[in-house]
C-alpha cells in the first residue's frame, strides 16, 4: 500500500477522532489527543468523517466505507465477527473466542490492534467480569472511559 494520501480529524462527543486514507481505502480511525479539527483533504476522508459524525447521531446506522486496515488473516476474522455485534449489545472476549475457535487473549490482542475502532466496533467486546480493555489500555483511564461512553451512547439509543 502506498503512503497515506489524506485524512481528517474531528472532536466527537467521546473525543478527537483522526481518520487516515490511502489508495481509496480507510486504513485508520484513531482516538487522538485533543486538538483542532482537520478538514478532510481527500474525498474518502470527507465521506468517512461524514459517516462517523452521523454515527454519533444514530449508532445503529453502521458504516459503508472501503476498509483496508493492516491485518493478518486471524485479525480479519475477528474484525468480521466484531462487525456482526449489534449496536447496544456486547459480547465477552470468551464468547467471541469460542465462536472463532480460539483463545480469549487472542481475541483481545486482535481487538487491541484494531486500527479502525468505531467502524469495527471493538468497544462492544467486554471481559467476563467487567468492561475489559480498550485501545491497549486495561482497567481504567481515558480509553476505558471512552469505551464506557460509547457503550452508554449505544444503549441509550437501542
């Protein structure tokens, strides 16, 4: 894949979101440090930003974007399973692992390495006894607070 060709950034109700595109695919959607908005500089970045903004108004609407996150075959399988989890619901790492014939830690690792969170809703996967991790953080902190915010946003609407 060639170098990143465009992107955009916007401060959502749950924090600043940065979108990166390359070769007409979304390759990254990350939660970043607070900062100014970044106007889209690519047509796909503009469309991705429009869909992300619309998601916050209606988390059930889903996304229709060409995705090309860096991945392994296993992570692609986990990503497909994540996209099948309905808004307003959660699955445990263990339940998802059983469905995929793997270990809960492997599912957690795939979620942790998800470069397009929100579009691929890894926030809907929780631990057996609590919220679990998010964006490489476990237990507490800003990322876990964001995961909680996303889950509450979805549950309030569905």
